[in-house]
């Protein structure tokens, strides 16, 4: 027999948008049911995305450090025996982190008195869905519905996932380092994982249709990453098109139209992600669409009254922290608070080698304008960077500001560990900070953040250390 539930708020999707919305709803005293039918509590980010990929990247960095110490002469006066990696054990360690965070999310939802149902939901109309669970079907009707179904990897028709053709999900759970890895797609996901596996000893090739890697970022930011790839023997096929995979090789057409066959033990396809709009009854809800995404306004409201959508389902940028902010906001709107989603900037990070951060306007956004100031400061002139071997890879901090009132319009950085500057960048933009605000803040020495201070001073015409 089908069980029936009625609730104030129904959330479909337990990723960073959905579970945060659930916790905040619970804190605000709203009766809430959260349906988790995807990757598990925490969604893609926690289970098969942001967190596990950073764990693998961290492990790869440790392996590389030991490998340097084992090379001729060692590094920094440190020598070591040749390292070995048991990737299955590394993956087990990564899985332990995921389980710990899963349990943490579950405990937070329980504390907030959110009812979690594990199963796949399918909507019959905008406010009613049936959830198929291991114990039978549950019919749920709600006053408010929050859609947080997330996204999934894009599959190429001529390179379907399966066997040795893998997505980022499978790449995070391999039991051995592939001898030869070919990455199709030179965006941030492909490069993050490709670099990690190169550090672990795989031979890596990258096939990208654009003429350069990370085409959404300006060349100055991506050049240090490009140099790292070249120095470490990563093959780059830019302006190239991937074809089919068979007999242990990937067919590729080069920029000049020449056919190539690239040997591969695994082919990692990372050509983007798409909103998860199929399989849960979106077509029965009567919602307006914005291309492949669910159309929303500045309150995350859809075209159907009291139906809301957050996260990757709603469009770019498809970032976990955007979904969390939207989920928290929608919960407060349902509770009667006046809120709008109107951030000045949503910072983005590439965890490549070196890392890249971008927030606000970039060079392309202000090209040709004579009312802006742009200044860069290299990490090569920062003591902390040199002391942790982060000053010789061409990294820098760049600030873009209004020439008239000195208001900061954009911030970018490339270098080791610069992801830790992203929150400072976002905060300054959100607060409407001026160059003088950053210049007048005493920055701690020795830190990488001093490059932000010096870049702002340079924009004002009086940098100290250059």
C-alpha cells in the first residue's frame, strides 16, 4: 500500500543546495521532507565531486613530494626511497572522508528535524510526487517544493560511458593508476584530475577543442598551468577533436585535420555537466525553462507558485557554494523573510597546478575601457611564496578597479594555494571595497595574501616590493 505524507516543504535533491535548504528550513521551524535519490547526502560535490577530487589531488601532491625527494639529489636537502602508491588504499581513505561528511550532514538534518527519505521521486504535478523506496512507494504532497536535483556529466554519443571510457565519478574510484590516461576536455575538471594522475605516475594526454586549455579564463591566468603541463610531459592536443575509442586507442583529429591514434588504458571524458532534468517528472510540473535550465527569478521562484529551484538546475555558474546560498535564501523566503539572490560576485576556483581564482570582472569584461585600473603583483616578490616553493611558477594576483572612485571590480590570482584567497576576494567585492580599503588593511607577514595588498598598492601607484 502506498504511504501518504503531507508537509510544508518538500525538497528533492540532497546536494549542497538541497540539504542546506533543509537545515535552514528546520531551523526556521518549517516542517520539511528531504528526498535523497541521487549520490547520497551531500550530492555530487560531497560524494563524487569537490571533496573526493580534492582528497585525490592532495594524495597526488604528497606522492609527488616524495618522488622529488627520491630523485637524483633529492629536494631541499631531503632524500627518500622511491615511493609507491596503492591507489585502492588511497581511494579507501578518500571514501572514509566522504562517509564521515555524509554522517555529519545526516546528523545536522536530524538536529533540524528534517525527515529524510531515500528513494527516487517522480512528480505527477507541481506539488505532488511519488517516491520509490526500498520499503515501498510514498506519496508526498507539499505546500512548497524546492527542486535541487543538481547536474550530471555530459556524455558524448561517440564516447559513451562504460568500460574504459569513464566520467569524473569513475576516475575518483579507480583501483590502480592507469599507465596511459587520455582526458577529453581541457576544462577545470579534466585538468584537475589529469594533473593529479600525472603526479601519481600516469602518462597523460589532454584533447581539447579550443586552442588553449581552460578557455573560460584569460591566457595570463592559464599560462602557468600550461607551463606546468609541458614541464611534466603532459601531451596537449589543442584545437583537436576526439573520435571513437577502440583497441586501446582513442581516435583524434588534430587542429590541422590529421588523424591520430592515442594509446589509452582509460579515457576520461570531461566535456561539461548538464542539469539533471530527466527522470523525475519535470515535464508534469508546468515550469518555464531557460534553455536546458529551469527558469527562476531573483528569489529562485519558478513560474509555478511556491515551486522553487536552486543550484545547478538553474544555470551557470554551476558551483556548489552558489547552490548552498540559494537554498538558504529560499528557506528564509518560505519563512516570510524578504530576500533576493543578487550577489556582486560568485568566486570560482580551479584546483589545478597551480591553482586559479577568479571573482568579478576579468580582462575581457573591461577590454577597451579607459575608466579602469588594472594592476598585477607577482608571487615571485612575496617572501612566503618563495619559502614554500610557490614563487617560481609565474603566479600573481591581479586587481581591476574603477579609475574614478577606485572601487574594486574584479580580482584574479594564479599560484599555489591561492584558493585560500577566494573568500577574501569575494568579501571585498561584496562589500564594495575600494583600493584604499585593501591598501589600508595591515596584511599579515609572511603570507600569500600580501600579494593582494601589494597589487592594490600598485594600482594606486605605490607598490612597496616591486
